[in-house]
């Protein structure tokens, strides 16, 4: 038995392909395996006999690889992650043309053998896994809502009516499920539209009815295809309302699970971080700061620490890193932006950066970077945020 071996697995939906190499890069095993428990257990048993220490690597860490990763964790195997983009870039340095599962698996295995910048994957607990799924689901629903509202704006029947209605609110959306055209609004009149809106329990029904009917009087021309467009508008408006209800439900699930996490109180103590922002942070990091050697590491992972792109005599060429967690970057930026409105010290820091000549986005990112230092320290020390630093002498006493 060898002292060390490296196993690379090219993940697929129905099948995976595993390649095991030794210290010299020679193949010890190459096998295609079904993505089911019995076959994967047989593969793990076979590979673990090839070396005293086997390091595994995969190119996908969600969905298709979930069963394999769970089984590897149960067998106390160390697993690394190498993205598909990294595999494709590394492929140019290996012999052979074309792309096959076996070649990709061999590249994955060889990359984990030679690289020293990879960290073993962390197996998250049930709560973090649930938060990650809920945050991803909410992101999908929010994206669907944005696309549907944009399509609703494009399906213009009356420019004046479109300008009068704010589709970010529920009232105008409810109105469009019953009245879509200027003709229908003029025939109904303010009183009838207001009564209908009140039956639908719309707040501010009177003002909305006046605004809609007034806009309808500005257009008497019937557009081509208006009848079908009205049906589509009503259907899309109902779809947006349904998505809003789903988002509210998901938000309740997220908040309930987030508040069960032991770091929830610490995260909520910082201005700009609510249950959704906190859940996004936990989903991205697992809530374990031991994974990050320093706040610089966490800031780089979240894309708020500039990375140098120096060359030759050119230095100080700083840019946002190409590789960073998009969800965590959004959380850092958005929470910093909110804190400017509600936290005096954040506002002072932001104003100072603006006075130094930085643009708005640059000043917000600088604030986000500063807040990462604070957040990392709070989580490592297990204490909530306080405007003044704690009295260490008093604490020691």
C-alpha cells in the first residue's frame, strides 16, 4: 500500500468518473461509477485501500455530488474542491486533445496532488445546509420577480398609466389584475375602481383609483393587439403577486432558522445586518471564522479587498479579485450601504472617504472592508458589537 494517493472525481448527474494517481502521477485506478449509494460505497472501499492517506477532489459541490460528499464525510475522508473553470484552464497544460470524463478526473487528481493553496472542504451542519438552500431559493424567486416586472413594463398598453403605477407596491399590481386598459378604467370611473380596490383590501384605494383613472383619460387610442396584451398583463400581475407571497414565506423560514444559529445575536448587533443579510453571511461562510486566517482572508473571499495586478515596473495596480463569493460580496456591500443611513460612525467614515475624492461605490466598498475587520473580530471573540471597545482591565478583574 502506498503512503499517499490522490483521487479526482469528475461529477456527473447519473455517473461520476474517478481517477486515482500516486506520488509520480501514475494512474492507479480509472473507473466510471453510478451515482447511487451501493456503487459509491464500493468505490470508496476500493480507493481507500490504495493508500494510507487518500486526498479526494471534486469539481462540483452541490446537487449531483451531495451523496458522494456525505459518504466521504462518513468515512472521514479529506475532500478538496476545484472548480470547473480551474480544471478547464489547467487542461491546457496536459497532453492530449479533447475533453473526456477520465481526462478531467485525472486533471482534478493531479491538481490536488501538486497544489498547496487548496483548503479541505468543511462539512456543514444541518442548519447551515438549510440556510444555504433557502437563501438560494430566495435569490431565484427575487430574480424571477425582477424579470417578470421588467416584462410587465415592456408590455405597455398606456405609457401614462405605466408612469402612474409603481409596480414595486402591491396596490398597482392588484389594480392590473382587474383593469389593464385606459378604456376599461374610463368606463368604470373613479368610484367603481375605488370600490373594487377596497374589496381587494388595497391600502390607499381612493388615491390609487384617482391616479389610475386620471392617467387613463390621457389616452383614447386603441393599440394593436391590446386585447391580448391586457390578458397577458393581468396574468403577469398575478404572477408577481404570487412571487411576493412566496418571498414572504421564504423570508419567515430564513429568519426562523437564522435566529437558531449561535452567531445570530452577534450578527444582528451590527448596523445594516438583519436576518436576511445574516443568513446570507452564514450560507456563504458556514459561520466558522476558524476557516479564515485573518480578516484579510475573509475580505478577499467576499471580494471587498483589492488584489494586485502588478507587472514589471508597474506596481500598485489594484483591482477587484476575479475569484470571490458573489453572494457574500453583495451582503458586505448592501449592509455597509444600509449602515450609512442608520449608524453615525459609518456615516462619518463614508463622508471622510468622499471628501478624499472617492466615488460613492468606492467609499461604500472602503466602509465594507472596514466592517469586515469588526465582524471577523466579533465572531472570533464571541461578543456583540458595542460602539466603544470593551474595558479589558475590567473584564480581567
